[in-house]
């Protein structure tokens, strides 16, 4: 597959900078750069490693980049969508596999695909183009929106709402009465607690836990092995780095970024990076560490 930068930005619904006619042949990491490829740079150190022959750069909007590219406040969120464009899912045959168990009261769109050993409960609704791979379980009174793709062993509890164009990786679990907005991605073994809400465009990585009644705002990113405890509220565009945590009933306002292995508690109002346990603004944490080192030397 090849696409111009202009065409790619239109599909993503974002603006590009530089020559929109450059051809993109795919995406590569910085350690596997090649001519015609797009790469990603989130920090200035990564930008310095970008080779001259790559076509364009997906980068943080905090960086100034001479090459053509796309700037975004959370480039990893766009990266997930870019990878889907370059590596689309293999098409599935519509219909219900003979080894699937589907309740007679379920409503299955004629273009949906239900794989072998799936279990679909009473009053479940599967929209157009929905794909259930093998061993998926959908509890009673749940709805799966148009175009959503559920990989093997996904479990959806009773009374859940799964939006349109969602992607759920193997062994992901959604608890009773929880909801996922349109375009949500759940990684492998991710676990969404009962009555939790994950809003449109949020990306939940592998082995992430979202507790009961927690709310994850639109466009938020929860990186691998992070956790959001019960009744916590994350507003739009919040980022929780790997193994970062959010305490019960905490409130994180838009643009808050919690560092890896940090614990966010209480209410974090100001956008930007936080670090430590409990998490405080990055500049404060750096000053605290500097004071500790000075005290140790003294």
C-alpha cells in the first residue's frame, strides 16, 4: 500500500505540514528506517535520529520539524490509526458458524460474522459488519456497534454497549453494564470493570485495568500495565504511561500525563507531565530529587 501525506491526513481528519504529495509506503520504527517510510518522533532526541531518506514524520506538536509530516499532541493515538490503514484486518465471511451458540432472541445483522465456539446471549444486538472471532462471549442485552472487531476469547458482560469501529484484542474483558464509545481500542488482556465508561477514541493498551465506575475521557491513552482505580475520572486526552496508576476517585483534567510507575491521586488540574508517588508536576519532582541528591552529598 502507498498513500500520499495529503491523503493520509484527510483519512485521519488532521492537518499536515510540508509537501502533501510525498509518497508514504508504510510506517517504521526509528531503528528500522527505510526510504519512503513514515517514522515517529515524540522527543527532540528521537527527532535527531530521523534519517534523511524517510518520507515524513509523525511527531509531537511541541517539536519543530523541517520534513513533511503530521504534528499531534498525542502522536501515539494517531499511530494506532495509521497502522490500521497500512495493515487492515483480513475480511471475514458474514454469517454464523455452525459451532457457535446464538440465542434465538439475539439480533444479528446479516453482514455480521460470528465465529466458531462463540456464545451470544439473549437480546444481544450485533451491528453491520461486526466480527466475532472464535470463542467470543457476549452477555445478554449487550450491543456491539457497526464495524467493531472482537478477537478470540474476548468476553463482554451483560448489558454492555460497545460502540462503532471498536477493536478488542484477544482475552480483553468488559464487565457488566460497562460502555465503550466509538473507535475505542482494547489491548490483549485489558480488563474494564463493571459500569465503567471508556469514551470515544480512547486507546487502552495490553494488560490495563480500569476499575468499576471509572470514566476514561475521549482520546485518552492508557499504556501497558497501567491501572485506573474505581470511580476515577479521566478527562479528554489524558495519558497514563506504562505501569502508572490512578487512585480511587481521583480526577485528572484534560491533558494530564502521568509518568511510568507513578501514582496519581486527588485532583490534577493543570495539563502536562506528572511524576512520582503521589504524582506531582514534573518540574517539582525534578527539584525534589535534586534536593535529595544534594542532601546525600552534604
